[in-house]
């Protein structure tokens, strides 16, 4: 018998078919991440003039900079790794895993893209602005026409596709990490992310200042335009303008975001193996707030995820530990779980809805801050309703009909549905 201690042996995977407990708090928390993205998008993608040209808007945008939405995306990337590990029991079918991911990702993505194409009158003869986006390969190309050519929020799905492709391939290596060494790997990945972004900052061209420079692309005049610039014909006709290299590498490039996913995977192991016992969510939230405030004083390479990733891992792991301990809370309520379930569709449909509201109600008129608040509230209500329709009439029926049932090992208990599922 080997003299290796139990604490340092590679993780022994559970039996095939053995389900893990549901984590409703992680499902509910998804809504808050999607809502953070919405708040930023409502501020910069609703072209309400002259409000967006006012000093009040400038001050408001200082309080709600781009990293608010980026924090929501970072949460989703970490959560993806956590839940994919939590729900993928060793011995599961890898082809079925891929099929379920495709079925979960693409139909909702294509539905939202179709709404955007109609709302923005996208010129389909310029395939470069829509085909890469539909296929979710657009973030591999550092050109604005391609990266932002169609439904803007879909950029993060290009990274998710890479995550899902890599997970079954790298899972055997993840399982070989000794349980006692998990914390070393977490620390190593966090350090690697900081080094990676430092290399991007020092070695590639791009913005070097600390200002929160992201803002709407304004057009002349005091009347609100009928299309936000990312949805205008001028945007679709533009040449292949390069994205600043350092910015593209640190934010959009899928390989740069891959460590965030695998930090979520390692967090899943920490919780599953009882090495994460913290159930008081206040400490991770305080750490997240401090990291978020620190983004005001660092270059853009560090604003979008590098400073936020550690506290975000702690938030995800603690929410899961709370569910396992029966602590639950607001995020585990039935209402919040429902909002969490529709959050993927909400994340994708919000920009097409804003394009429609701009075209029908905002364009050609003038509004102040109250007008913006009203249109933001309308966008929130309409996006939530549209997301509910997509989830209940497209996503759920397709998953029930075509995703397939998990094969249950003889004598194993019936699978418990894991609520914190992800696209």
C-alpha cells in the first residue's frame, strides 16, 4: 500500500451517475451578474440626447464605468467552471456533454441575433459583420467590424465555447491534482493572470492610462439618433478597424479568459472535497467591493477581470458552501432561482431590445435624465419579458426534447437535478 497520505492523493472521482446536490444560490446569483451588465448597457447603449452629452452623464458614468459590466462577465466565467465541474460526473458521455452545451448556447443566441438583425436592419450582404458572430468565433479576430459586428453581448460566448471544448480534455489533469495542492494551483492561476495582463500592458500597444475611458460613441446634434452607433448602418459599413491590441488580448481574446474558467473548476473541487468551509458571504463581498474600487486606479488591462477574479472565486465558492450548509438566503428563493434561469436569455436579448426601443421611441427626440431612467426601466421590463418567453418557449422545450437523459448506473440513485445550470 502506498505511503502517500489521503490528503495528497489525486482526487478520486465519484461513481458514475452519482448526482451532486443542487446549488440554487448560484442560480439566483446569475441574475445579479446579468443585471450589472444591463445597468452598464442601459447607460451607454440607450442614445438619450442631450442627456448623454451633459455633465450629469459624465459624472454618472464615472460612478458606473465599464468594469461594472465586466465584473458580471467575470462572475459568469468563474461560475461556468464551477457548475460544469459540479454537474459533469466522471464517466459521463463526452459527446453528450458537447451536444448539451451546443443545444444550450446556440438556439437562444440565434434567437437574440435574429431580433437584432431585424431591429438594426443589418446588411446581410456584408457577411463579415454577422457570420462570425453567429458562429461565435468573432472574438478571435482583433477587428472592430468582427468583434462588435452584431449582438454586442454575444462576445463572451466565444470564450464559453472554448471553455466547454477544453473541459473534458483537461479534466483528467484536473483530477490528478492532489487535494492538498488545490490551493497552490488556485494561487498559481491567480498569479498567472496578473503576470499575463502585465505582459499585455508592457509588451503590446494599447491604452496605458487609468481613466475609465469607455463611453458612448456620440453623433452630432441634440436630437437622439434612431440607432445607437453599434447598431447603425455607418457601423456596419466601417472598414476593419483594429481593436487596441492590449485591450483585445486582456478582455476579448478567449485564451486569456480560460484561466478564469479553470479557477471556477478548482473552486468546485475545493467545495466538493470540503476544503472551502466559509459560509459567511460578507467577507468575500467586502473583498469584491475593495477590488472593484481598486479598478479606478489601475490601467484598463487590470480593470476588466484581473483584480476582480480572486474575490469572485471566493463569492462563488461561498455561495455554494452556503447551499450545502443549508444557509441559503435571498438568492436561493424560488423567485430568484427563476430570474437566474432566464438570465442567459436576458443577457443576450437586452441589447436588441434597446435597439428596438431606440428606433421606436427615442430617435428624433430630446430627453434628460428622467427620460433615460424611463427608457432604462422600459428596457428592463421588456428584456425580462422577452427572456422569459425565450427560456420557457425555446430553451426549455429544446432541452427537454433533444438534450437526452443522463444514463443511470445500475443501483445508483436517480440523478438530482442541479439547479445552477449554465449556458
